[in-house]
C-alpha cells in the first residue's frame, strides 16, 4: 500500500525518515477475511464470494482464540473483510474484542448493508476506518458488482458513516471498463466529505484472474496516477485534503518520485526517496498478512494458492515467525527478482512490486511484474541493457497450483 498523500507532505514539511524496519521485528497488518458470504457478485472478487453459506469457516470459538493470539502477538492493525463481513453473525462480537486488542481497527465492506442499527453498532464499537468499495458511478458500479442498485446502497452507507462521525473511504479498482469514472469518483469524495480514497490496481486472483483481460493498459495507469498526483498536491498545498492511497502496484511510488524530481528538483526528490526506501515498497509476507475464511494464513490476500499454515491447528504468531521458505524469500531485501524487476535501479523503492501477478502469468513469483507501467529510462535501465536480459516468457494462463515456487 502506497500512501501518496503521506509522502506528498514531505515536499511541504520535510521530516527525518524513520529507520528502515528489519524483517525479524515487523509485526504485520492483518487482513482477515471473516466469511465468503456476500450479497454481491463482483467481477474482480479475489475470494470468489457468493450469497450462500460456505463450509469450513472458522467457528466463533476459533475466531475468538485467533483474535486473542493476534492481540498478544502485537499486530498493529486489523482489517475485518470478507466476502461481506456484515454477513458474519458474530462480526460485532469479534470487533468489540478486537477494539481492546489492536491499535487500529478497520472494516472493509461493500457498504450496501451499512445503515440503521448496523451503522450505529459500527460507530459504537469505534472502528478507526470504514472502507466502502465503489467501482464507478451508477450503472457501471452495478455492472461490476453484479447487482442492480448496489451503487445507491453503497452511497447510502457512506452517508450513514459520515452522519455518525466515522472516518470513511472509497475503494476503487481501476480497469479498462471503469477508468473514465475516476474523475467523477474524486469529485464524489469532495461532495460527500469522504476522508480517504484508495485506488487498487487489478490483481490476478479469484475472479480478478479470470477477468485479467480487463486490466487497465499501462497508459491508463499513468493517466490515473497523474490525476491522483494533482489531487493530492492540491490537498496538501491548501485545498481540501483527501487522504489518497494506492495499492497492488508499488511502481506508483517510483512514478511519484519521478514526478517530484521533475517538479521540485533533485534535492527534494532525494529527501522523498529516503522516506520511500525506509518504507521499502511491496510488503507481502512482511508488513502484511492474510487469514482467509477457513483460517489459512497467506503472505497477503492474493496468495491463496500458497498457505503458511492454519490457525485451526497452530497460532498465527507461531506460523508467522516460522522458517517458512516463501516468507523468508519475500522478506529478503533485495528479493531474488528477474527480468526488468531484477535489473531495476529503483527496486529499493518498490520492493519488486506485486509478485502474485508474475506468478499467475509465468509460474515464477520472481519474474518481472507485467503491470509495471514505467519505461526503461524511468527505472534506470538502458534499452541495450534490457535487450540483454533473460526475460521469463508469459504463458498467458493460470499457473499450476502444485508449483512450489522453486
């Protein structure tokens, strides 16, 4: 997750960068998919959720035991997600206890059920943040989410949160089919007093893998970043501030750094780069972890084919501190990257970007990320050097789940 507004502020009010984190000391933000049940049918759903009960999900006792372990382990933040988390009957019991155990508690929802008594309860518990997914204006959102009226219901959820003083954000997945709605969504944020805007690049997992042909072309990603950069700059330099964050394409940080260098010169850019290097880019298996609906632990929410273990049999804390080989590789800096990613002169900023996309297209998690939209010059790579690289060919199909990431 790239916190654009946060790093944009370094141009206005420079501060000393924090010390770069060591992998052994990092406690991850945990994204916990509490249920696969969901009333919508989103085209890019990475959990392939549906409006039915799925077998094998954690019992209430198992969920509460896991929650206690997360608190004792000291995870800094917990994001309760789904499916639709409001469809889990004991959501509020889990959230009430979580509020006492973690510093930051968030809810990731489609927003359609967030009104009335449910909204009252969210406010009463004291969630720090509620993220509501909207993937276009009106009928476009409804098409993406598979249910007519989903847009109006999600917007109602935004307004119900704002009426109760809950910090709320919009979550938007950029694709070829909906990119034109980005300016309108930014205007919607201002009109509704939304606090945060999260742009997610498409990840090839779940239905997002099936519909990967809808991924935004590189030129769309650049266009979207240009819009976000100007909106973020307007906010930190005197306009209405909107906390803008992007996810699932850490090349965004490099694009931002190049923008800073063009606009404000080398001295400011080098200061910003120090902060970005301290952040370190992609944090799968290091600063972020996932517990899925069955209790399986993954390096992040999109690595569903690779499981570290299950909280049904072992504590999360034990699994996360184990000598799992994939976690060890993901935590290595620099990572064992190949192709353009391996030769990139700014991999200390992006951390090698999103490994799952390379895995899904090539069967190799260390191949270059096909969604990197930067040209060779922007990553410090000459065209001659690029021609000499051995690039893993894209197979254009989902990898074999039996592949063990050799």
